[in-house]
């Protein structure tokens, strides 16, 4: 089967980090890619959620809802942090976030794919690379959350801020990592799906790491008066999650 080549950038978890987002968008543009899918968590943690929402609405063809998007927009978790970010966004942006789809299906040259933020259950159900094969297998299942379309052979998600890819039983599961709050190395991360002209040959997936000015981002964050600045600064500089225990940190490679 012969068709048009197709390249799509997949990003996730910008978390209000406009500095990182602009660096990634510049890299995407330099590669000649014009289509972008966003797997959620546009907001929260970083200082410029409003600007990130506006920019993503300009450039992203697909945006799904993340857990922070849902929590901030709804006020479901009325913490000082979520309320601060909600106030920065204003009613119209909060409405936009509250009404984003949870899951999107797409066909890459005859290969059914599915994209969501965290899992086939909801944007709040977290799945790590270290989960069991059965848990990973269930990520391809049709549910009331995903809808009951063609079962995918490719699933992409975000949420855990750490990229990986695993293939089994003719299926491929990948995590796109995080643009604005990477938790493995302190670089922005996104990925590219490339379907060649000969779609019978399949597709390729590559991860891209992009440097950005972390200290400039942190200066803006500090000046904004956002909650939990110290945690944010530590995560951006070290790529170590704020909730990690000392024992877990000691075991980190």
C-alpha cells in the first residue's frame, strides 16, 4: 500500500513551562513537522499555565485532558496550588480544559492508535513502565472511558514524565515523557511518529531531548509568587520527583 508520508510530534505534560514548550516547538518546526498531538497536563506546577494553554490551542491538532487539567479546571482538589493555577487561567480557559476529550483514536497508515493521558481507565489512573505485562496489556482495551472503536495496536500516553517504549504480542506501548517537568533527565522531551510512504513497511517512533533555559524559567516562576516554587525548582534542576522517598532516591541510577 502506498500513501503519503506522515510525521506527527507527540508531546505531553508541559505543566505551565512556557520556556520548555517554546524550545520544543522550535525543534519541531526545524524538523519540518506541522502536526502536533498533546497528551495532556498543559497546566499546573509551572508559572505560565495560561500562556501554555493559549499556545497549545494555536499549534496542537489534538489535545487530551490530563489529571492536572481536570483538577485545576474543576476545582475538585481545592488546594492552594490548584486554586492559584485556576485563578491564572480565568473562566474561558478553565472551560476549555474541563471539556477536553479523555481519549483519541487515530489511524497511522492502517495502524490503529490510541492516545490518552494516563491509562484506559481515566486520567487519574497511573501506569508505570515497571507495571506487569497484564497491566500493560490492558492499556489496549476498549473501555467506557476510551470508547469502543477499533482496538489499537499502538498506544501513547503521558502522566509519568518518563519516556519509554515496550512492544509485545504485536502491540506497542509508549510514554511521550514530559516537555516541562521531565523526571529522568533535565531536558524537555517529546517524540515523533513517522509513517513512511510505503505504509506496509510500518512506522517508526523516536524520542527527542531538547535543552532549554531552566534558570530563566525558574526566575519567572519565582517572580510569579506561585505555590511550591522550591519543589518546582528542584524538579527542573535535578529531574527527581518531589514525592520520591530518600530510599528511592538512593537507588536512582
